[in-house]
């Protein structure tokens, strides 16, 4: 499943938690790329990630918990 992470609405976003979440839910992202993507997301730009279908439910819950807005592409 393809997701676009649009923005983070948390008042004080936890960069490490967001980065770890991206690593856990994505199918092919390592630590350094997750840190880069987190910085891009927190600057206000959307990012796209690939999520394994077996993790989709827990991935969406984790994103909601971190106040990350997303859209499902496929």
C-alpha cells in the first residue's frame, strides 16, 4: 500500500518517534532515510512511503497516534 504523509499536526512533534514509526511501517526505509524524510515532513512537505499490506492497520494507527495526516494512494 502506498501512503502520502502530508503533515504533522502535533504541537511538539517527536522527531525520533516519527522516524522510528516510518522505519517500522515502511517496507524499504533505513534509519538515515527515515531521519531525512522526518525532517522533510516536519518542514511541511509531503512524503511518500510504501507500507506492507500486512502492517497497514497498525501503521495507520501509529500515524494517527503521532498526529500525522496521510492519504492512501493504493
